[in-house]
C-alpha cells in the first residue's frame, strides 16, 4: 500500500513538473506570435529587426552573438573598410541558427548585401539549438535548421537540458517583466555590460570556463549549406571567431582542434583561419566580451583582417 502511494505521488509530481514546463514554453511561443515583449531577449531581437527595416544601404552584414555586439562598432567598421556595414548581434542563446535567421531577414530587405559575416563566440558549435522560439519556429528558418532544432528537442539529454534552461528562462522573464527593452549603449548599439568585469577585477576564470565539449558537425554543415545559398545569390558568407580570453583558448586545445577540422571541411564558407585571444585587462563582463573602452581598437583589428575576404 505504501509503495503504491509513493508511486502515485511520484507520478503526480512528474505530471505537474512536465505540465508547468510545457505551459511556460507555450507562453514563450505565444509571446512571439502575439508580438508582446515579454523578455529582454525578445526586446533585443525586435530592436535588431527594426534596424533591418531602416533604408540605409548595407554592403556588409555582421551577424552573431554578444561577442560581436561587444567587439565591433558597425559605423567604425564601415569607415575602415569603406563599405556600409550593419551589425545585428543577438546573444549566444539563439545559437548559429538565430544568426542565420537574422541574415535571411536582412537579405530580403537589402538585396544589395554583398557579404554576410558570421561573428560567433568560440564555443558556439557545441551549443544546442537556440532555446528561444525565434530560433526554431520563425517562418524564415531554413528546413535544415528546423530539423536540427526538432532532433535536439527529442533526445533524452536535451530533456534534462530543457529543464535546466527552464530556470534560465524564468530568470529572463523575471527581469524582462520589469524592463521590457534592453539597456542599449549609445556607443555600441548593443546591451550595456555589467559593472563587474575582468579588467576591473570583478570577474575571474575557473575550470568551468574551459571548453571541453565536442563541436557539432551537423551545425557546421548546415552553416556551409547557408553559405551555398548565399553564393548562389552572389553573396559571400564569411565565418570569423569573436575574441576570447587567452587562457580559455589555452585550456581548450582539444575542442579548438576539432572545430578547425570541421571548418576546414566546408566547401562554400569562407573561414578566417585564426583565433583572437585577449588578455584579461581588455575584457569586460564575460570571457568573450571586449571591454567597452577597447571596442574601437578591436573593431579596427577585425575590419583590417576581414577586408581581404570581403567582396567589393
């Protein structure tokens, strides 16, 4: 009798846990369908979509995560390369497919685009599909990315990962409900960094920062497919890694070797063949965020390095 009661209680606990998790995810999807700004991540997406709609010409499109948003000033990049550039940085939560979706939208609005630069953080290829609905159900999302997202959500390991992400979603929701728009820096056109930074001693590295996972080959392949899509339209698709703390790179040699092996197998993607290590005194509130006072210098560095790969 006691065993049966225990089984019933376990079943009910599991039922309510799964139900609440599903309900919250449903609310996030409804958020995008209704257009209501429920979380700061959503507000950042909408801000970048508004910038796509601006009439200014775009020659070079920069898409990626927060490593891009904090490292590159698009106006200065434009001045150095002599080509008008637009940066549509999201965050790492969207994965590479979030960047693909942004690129597709921008290319629809700006047929004059000649170059699409994917500017992603070092560990981006070991991350699962974007947890935010924009990355998976956006109607512009290519079928390859839909397939990756669906298969990610049905594997056993991702069930556990989904529950862990549920806690993160709640945190975003809690903060997003009090501030419906991201705090944008006038200088970077991206979200403000936290006060606690590497270059002021507020942040430190540990073993948890080393990249020890395995890069996901099918995501690299899908990015190469998008590069083929671009090439068929006379657009060059370029991949470059964002800056990273030099110690993270040093302690992630196995992952880095495998990433280069996969990237070297691509046929349509133009890959910038180097990493961009930075010391702690040039980093802000994350190991891949350039401190704001060094953004101009980093922008010039990337602009000069990428210039040789850009179509005129």
